[in-house]
C-alpha cells in the first residue's frame, strides 16, 4: 500500500515527488492513500456539519428518493456545496487536484460530490471498482486511467 503524507509536500505541488509517486501507485495498484490531505480540525468540523445537516440520513431503514442503495445498509447521497463543503480545499483540494491532473490531464472535471453512509451493522464492503471499465475487459488493463474516485473516510484507514 502506498501512503503519502500530504503534510510533507511543499513548493509546487504538481511537480512534487509525492504526486509522482501517487500517480505511479494509481497506475500500478489502482489506488493510493493520501494521509493528512486536510487538517484534522477541518475534518472534525466537516463531520459535525455533516451530522447536523444530514442527521435524517444517518439511520435510514430503506432507500429514499434522493439516495441510492449501494450495498448492505449502505446509501449514497449528494452533498450540497455549502458551508464547509463549499471550501475549495475540500472539493478542489490542491493535493487531490495535482494527482488527478497527473492521471487524467488538466481538463479533468469534478463529476459528482457526495457521501456514502454506512448504517450500523452494515457488512464490510467488498473490494470493487466504482465504475464500469471503459471498453471490453480484455483491453481495459492496458488503457490509461479515465476516471478517479476520491474518498474522505470518517475513520482512519489502517
């Protein structure tokens, strides 16, 4: 597992060795873990804001009109770009953007911004890709990256 401590990146983020290593990990392994991509205090404030704003979603018993069931007791929803979530360090984080531009080019776009809520008792998620392969599965492994998912977990990844 490749882990990059974003606190160690300085200067031109786009040209940093850490961003190059992150890109290489995506190509080789399909993922990279970016530690400390936002300060702990900001993450805690976002958690509090999310819980206050979306408290009605935290104990869903079934799929709602504005959610999508994506697993056992697991629902995906859109998050409004308001409050702390409107901060460009969240939706346009410089470390994440640098890795995205390395992998997808400078014309890459943010397609969606949301959350997956796992209800108490949800089964552990299986390893999966978030999107379909672009073409026939036989050629897919040799094609360049065409999409990325960035997840900001509510708990530390170990």
